[in-house]
C-alpha cells in the first residue's frame, strides 16, 4: 500500500527575483528563487512561466529559470541557427551567473536544449531531467497546424491549469523561433 505524502503548505510561494545578464551578445532574463544546490531550468516553446513545479523546486533548491533568446521579453533571435548553437549560448549564460555544476531541467523545446547542453558539457551537468522533450515528438505531429485551443489541449492534461497565454505579438515571435530550432 502506498502512503500519501502531504507537503506542508507554505504561507506564500517562493518569490522569483528577475534579473538580466549578457551571454553570447544576448540579453537574457533570469528568474531566481530558493537556496541550496542549483537547478537550471529551460522553458518550452510557450515561453518562460513560473509554474507550481518551479515553486516547489525553489522550496529546496536554488532555481534559476532562463528565458531563451528570441522568447518572451527578449528581441527576436535571427542569429541562432541550431539547438547546438543555442546550447552553447545557454552554457555561457550559466557561466555568467557563476555556476560550476548544476542540475538541469528542460521542458519540451527546453528539454531538447537541455539534452544538447548536457551532451556537450557532461562535466557540468550533475542531473538531467527532461520533461516531454521536443526531440521525441511523433513525426506527424505539427504544433503549427493546431489552433491555440487545440495546442493547449494537446500539451496539458488539464488545460485549465496551464500558464496564461502570452500576448499575440509574443506568440507570433516565438512560434517561428521554435519551428526553426526544432
């Protein structure tokens, strides 16, 4: 029989501090919360959102969530030609915040990116967690052919709990970037 584990409720979730740093001539936004061993997070094609999962990690670890160049608040990224190039940019970003070794978590596109970074810098990545990595999607599945509602239903078991949809100008900038990289 499995025993249910109940986490003690915190009065308030951890607060993520926002800062910016330079890496590979990109201005990169970093959200950081918590203390302890570092956990680096790379988001999926929908952009960087603080989820309940990141908040839970920040209760036990120092979480650094990086916004990838070309996503969210950053300008369009017309320069990066591959996930391998983006992995090197993000390795420089991790260097820029002063991390030696770290756990690495990536969701969807961020999972594909995390895998590339881990393969090119195995001495730096202590733990690798791939959450629905984009590298392993079925060939016939084309997210760009779906409406925003269909995409939310396909990506989230409970779309009502999904992060808020970004403004159309942000989505319009991110979608071509994701298609190009994948």
